[in-house]
């Protein structure tokens, strides 16, 4: 991390004009409004430690960032999709049972009613039943589905990894931005102290007659501008800290210090080395490969519509039926026996009147006995669990698709086109990745060289400011020369800070492309 100069211990109160006061008031109002909005927008957020390292910030973001958690939740759905695909290869079993009641009244059977059939005064009935079944279906689609769902799960995990890599990059950049704004704040403090020193110097020179009141007024304006710059730098620090807390999913505002150090090191990686790492670890490229695998599985799934399928089923069932009143059942049975006996007597009479009489039947056997009455009562006592089992059933079905129009081939061609599109996207992603790595590596190298130049410029500007200050002190230079040297020094400081953090931002982007950390 770039280390700025420490704030001097001594300070004087500068005179401020009305313009400086108004700018300070506007900046303070904006800062207060931003802090209030940030405080009311997040609830039940993560507490960050007082000394926050980059690794700790990344860990908190992985756990608390809402957008990343929304993406990560898809992993559970993908896992269950695979389990469901394997579940389709297992037989299905079902067990059902029912209870029902039918009230007293006359029923209709076709064009006749129960009273017309001789079953008047029907009681109410209670019914219960059960049904146990086992079925199994197998086809090419169900055989290919587990592989397809595994490929889809890999694609989901790749998207989660890509979201995590983007989150790490964004957290790193925002963490660096807090450091950048803090360095800017230190530079603003230095500028304010130098402006106040120049004001004291101008007032001293005015007392000895080597400066003019105009120099003093110019120094006062420089102090006011430096104070505004310091206030704006303070606002920028606060804004950067809020942005970091938001991406961490943490409560706003919180007091913490960023403590990780970042050094500017010469980029010694070769382009071929980084490309090889990226082809293996770039999350976006891994996701494209997973999408290609899903598209290839979809082609197999589409072709499965041409293959036969097999279905097996078997089941058991039973029922009960119980009348609310057994007297009606007994009456019906007694009437039925009486009718049989009367019919027997009628037939015997007919047989006796024939020219050659036939043998008569014994009608005494048609008698309704108390045992039959008890049997009817016993059989009626079946509800709800004395089931009468029905015959078991089983079936085997083989389905061979012959012709279903051209819809199946259309699905196959759509799947093939999607697979080719996925392959083209993958190839395009690889080419784009190689180009981005080449460009990013060149940008990092340029940023490194720029930082070395800005370091030299800062040293030269510091020496120039020192000479200008000494010359003004002895009266060999004007106050404008001193102000110009001060401006050059402030610009050199800021350009140095900008070059340092530009290097780290570009390096963070390069790490995101490679899919691995390049910092020591």
C-alpha cells in the first residue's frame, strides 16, 4: 500500500470567505443524506471486524452478499434434479384407501328402479376400499436423463463459481478504492498544511516588506480551497467505505479500518503461462464448457423419442359394504327364498299336467332358516376393515413409436443447432479470453512502468517545491512561483496514487480472467 506523509502536528486557523463556507455546507448535507439512506436500507446485516483484511472482506461477502446467495441457492435445486432423474429409474408404488356413505332411498338401474326390481325400502350403506399398486416404466429418455441433469448441475455450479469470481473481483476493487480514497484524504491534509504554511510564510514576508497584501490574500484563497478539497476527500472516503459495506452485505454505517497492504511488483508472468491458467480456471470458460455438455445431452434426449419404451404394473384391491339395517337384507333374502319356493310349486304343477308327466322337484328345500339369517347378519358386519379381496391384476406394455409426424426430427435438429451454437460460443469465449489476457497483461505492465515514472516525477516535484519555498523565503522568487510549485507537487502526489491503484485494479481484473490469485 502506498504510504502517504503523516499529518503535521501544528496548524493555524485560516480565514475563510463566504464561498468556502457555502461549499462546505453543501458537502456536509450530501454526506449526511448518504449516511442516512445507507443506514435505513440494510437490516440485520453482518458486523465487520474493526481491522478488516481483504481476505476477511471476501469471506464476509461470500456469506452475506444477497445477490451471490441468490445464485448459490440454485445448487440445491440442481442436486435434487439429479436425484429426481435417478428416481425415475425406480418403480413407483402407491397405496390408497377410501370411506364412503350412501343414504337411504330409491336408486335407478338403467330404466328400472329398485322398487320395480323388488328391492324396496333400501337402507343406507357404508363402503370402504383399498388399492395397492406398483408400476415401472423405462425408456431411453429416462435412461439419458441422469446424465443430462448431471451436466446441468455442473453448469449451475460453474455459474456459481463465475458469480463468486466476479464477487471476489468487485470486493477487491472496492477494497482498493477505500485505500485509494484514504490516500487521497492524506494528500488533501498535506495540501492543507502546505497552504497554511504558505499563508504563514506570506504573512511573515509581509511583515518584513518582501511580500505584498495580494500574496497574503492569494494564500488565504489557497487555504480555503485546500479545506474544501479535504472535505470532499473525506466524503469520498465515506462513500467508498459505504460501497464496500454494501457489497459485503454488512450494516451501514460501521467503523472499520482496512489493513491489507498492496505492493507494486513487476509483472513477471508470460502470456502463454496466463493463457494456460485461464483455459483451466476461468469461471466463464468453465461455464461455457458445461453449457456445451448440457447441449450435447439434450441431443441424446431428443433422439430418445425414436426408441421404444416398456411399462409394467401390478395391483391389489379390496372393498367392504355394510348396510345400516340388517332387517332389510333379511327381508329381501326371505322374499327371494319364498319366490323360489313358489316357482318350484308352479313348475311341479306344470310338469304334472303334461301328457307324459315329468318328475317333480322337492320344494321343501327352499326354506329360509335362522342360520341363514345369522349368516346375513355376520356378513353384513364388514365395515371398515373386513375387506373382500378382488382378483390381482398385472399388465405389461411395450410401446414402439412408428410415425408421429416430423415433430421428433424437429426437436432433434433444434437440439443439434443448440449444441453447435454452444460449441461456437465456447470457441468464441476462448478466443476472447486470449485477447483479454493479452490486453490486460499489457495494461498491467504499462501501469507498472507508469508507476515508476510517477514515482520519479513525485521526487522531482518535491525537490522543486523545496527550492521554490527557499527562494521565496529569501525573496528571489514570487509567491506565484511558490503556488505553481505547490500545484505541481499536489498533481504529482495524486498521479502517483492514481498510478498505484490503477495497477492494482488492472491486476484484479487480470486475476478474474485467469481464475487464480496472482498476488503473493
